[in-house]
C-alpha cells in the first residue's frame, strides 16, 4: 500500500467542467470525463493496478521532484531535479466553456531546463472505473482509445528525433509507452483529448499547444484580477479562490464538494464517500465567500442554480435535497466499486451518495443567508425567485420542529440537532429582513412567530446546564463544532456568557493544538467503526469564533498554525490525521471556503484593533 502517494502530494488542474489530479512524481492518477461526476478514465488513486494512470517521469536516474503553480493560475509545474539535469512537466487543461461538452483537453508539456534527461511516458487509461474494455487504434501522429461510452486521443507533440536504442510510442497492456531524451532547451509534450470522433481524430502541432498554454494562463489571470482582497494572507486566499473556481461546473454554476470520491477519512476505514456533487450548503456559503472577494458573476449563477432547485422541489412537492449532480439532476444512487481495493486498501469505494435524500434542516438557512448576502450587494432576487423563496420559507415554518439527520450526514438515526434549529432560525430571520428591506409580499407575521419559537427552543433545550454549553442535539451532552457559527449568524452575542462558556468547553474538548474535531472523536454518531480526525473547516470556523470573541492573538496563532498543514501547493483535503497528513476527499471546497472566510474576517478585525 506504500506505493500510493499522499493525498496532499497532488496538484489539481481543471477546465471548469472536470478536473484531474497529478502526483508529485508526475503521475496523473485521477481524471473523470466528461464531468466531475462521470466515471474515471484514470483512477489509479483508488486502485493502482486496476484504476489506470498516465505517468511522465525521468527514466534511469535518481531524482527529486517539486511542484508549484504558475502564479495566478492553476497551471501545474512539476520539476524533476537530478545530477544529470533539471526538467519540467507542465500540466494544464484549456477552459472548456459554459456549454456542456464531451470534448476535454489535457496537456502535458515537457521541457529541459538544464542538462540532459531521459523521460518515460506511460499512458494506461481504464474506462468506467476500470470496468469497460477498450480498443486502441494507432496513427502516425498518435493513438485513439475507444470504449463503448467515450473515446480518448493521445497525441505526442514535437519530441526530438528518437536516439539510438530508443523506441517510439509502443503498446503496453492496453496502453502506450514511449522513451524520449531531452537536452537543454528542448521541449515536447502529450495532448489527451476526450470526445473526439474516432473516425476523425484531432492531433495538435507544437504551435497550437503553446497557444493553448497562453490562452489558459491569460484566462485565469484575468479572472483573478477581479479579486478585491489585498490582506495579509493574499497568496493563500487567491490560491483557495482559484481552487474553488476549478471545482465549479461552468454550465450550471454548481460547486462540487470535491473532485474525488472514495478517499478515506481514516486509512483503512469505511467513511469513503463520493463528494463530486453540489451540496446546497457549500454552494450557498460560497456566496458569502466570493462576494467578500468581489466575484459577483459566480453569485448570479448560484442564484439561478438554487432557484431551479427550489422550483423543481416545489413542482415535485418534495423538500430540497441536500445535494444534486452538477447538472442539477437529483439521482445520486449509491453503489460500491467492489473491484477497486481503495486508496491504501481503504474499502469500500463508493460512487453516488445515499445521503442525498437525508433531511438536513440547516440547508434552508444557508440558502436564505446566501440570498440575503447577495441582496446586501444589490444582487436582488427576481420576482420568480422571490415567489419560490416564499414557498421555501413557508415550508420551513411547517417543518422546522422535527428530528433530522444533521450537518454531518450521520446515518445513525434522526435527532433534534441544535445546528439544524440554528439555521432554521437563520432562514426565517433572513427572509423577514429581505421582505422588509425590499417591500416584498409575504406572511412575515407568521415568519416572525416561528423565528421566535426557534430561538426560545434553542435557549431552553439546546443549552446543557450541566455542561455549561450548547450541545449537538437535545438528547445529548456532546459538543459540536458546527455551533461555532452561532455568534457569526447573530443568534447569540460573542460576549454572551452562554456563548463564552460554550467556547471554553470546546477549547477543552474539541481543540488539539489548534486543530478542531467536529465532535467528540470517540462519540461516532454515525455508527461506523474508526476514530475521527480533525476537520479542516472546523479549525477555520474556530479561528473566526476566536476573533469574534476578541481573542485576536489566539485566532492569529491558530490560523498561522493551520497554514502549516496545507499541501505544498496550498491545498486542503477534508481532514487532518494525528500524523499531520491530509485525509478525505481532496481538495475540499468547504476547507477552502472556510479558509477564505477566516482570513477575510481576521484581517478586518486585526485592522480595526486599537
């Protein structure tokens, strides 16, 4: 199992419809097409033997590799340093556009910076999570892999003439491999393209590849130039913003929780979920985050996306799902890939997500909070969106007072979760504010009554007198890091004694040298074996709660410590294990959303400090 690279030893590239992961040794071991939630073409991250890979690395020499991004872009540079020379592998995906397409291009450029080095190119695709066979056709310029569902073209571009003892591209186990020697100043590359007709394969010239690189670079730098953030942690904030943009499906504006599936929360454990979908919660919170940085176009797209989901739920007379596919469709049937061994032997590997139909009341608060924040920036809801919002809020009035599954998607039975009640209060509070601010028609008297009832219930039943703290749900004394949001959304003051005692209790039980567990790691409310690791987003929420409570020095130290746990490229997965390695799906949108939120809020409060 040691042959698997660390989760954090990867860089992310993408084209705004799908994405790929490239390990530090030059192995592309995760790529799905034509969408984030499509079956994998390269899935070696989940099974190094059956999943497929595409490796470009030095041959016959000891080397050290390092990765960096071309500044202001997601163009990934992997550097190979050896006694014989220094070579660079440049990986990127040209932007696919706003219309759904099967055509996606993945470019892998090699260039020799100094000295001479031999490189091995080994391309072994495995279609449909390694389940479908494929044919391989050979052309003078490249190869075409054909399966029943999708074609993949490989095009080796402008390698120097083959030297004595070397071979051109050769077949190997259903794939191809090649050896090429590059000297200082020489360059070459490989272009993969999906969705091209096998009868009319498209092959690229070196000039076309260079043009694609420049177009991709310019697109991303223009996009990033729209950011208004100039604070203390600009480099990390901008990298997080690019990462979130990479995980956004451009045709709909849906943000996936992560571009991967099956990466375990604990090595050898069973919490191996599929995160390649759009959670209502994540997408709604992205509104706050992106508006703080000045990205309004993404907010408009979100408002249209959530309006479509609300309208569909209304027409089907069902509540909102907690997540959807990137195109907005609701079917996320869960299955297990029994033929995959899983990352470092962590089975089962799941695709689809059976939690999609859980009842999680907090999502309504996130939706309304997002709409309220957009309205604060003069992005007003349309008449149609307001009518759908009214129906949504009326639904909350009828259904807020019931057990639910909670933010952590536990599968151990419904409870009266305090966080769900908190965000139901937010939904009604923000709806009332929107109606009054814009003079929109609504039964606000009813909304206010229900809002007040929720407040009173949380104070009476959500606060555990024996613990001196707000707790996870009404029938337990377990603490829950999701409640770090309480002062931020305005239910309690950050200096309220009830909140201060809650924060102290979390300090003592959930915090481990700045890292934060989402709940007691030994509680296991989902009934699955294994112990919890700390949750990255909870640590950033803790930073915000500390700062809001006036503990700015503690908040700053916690934030700075957290930055040391990032990958070398500034990326975060879902969790951090006791060893300091990252676990869970990677990179994780919520981790980067919370990083930006903590950085912006902490920076503002530090500037305001006397």
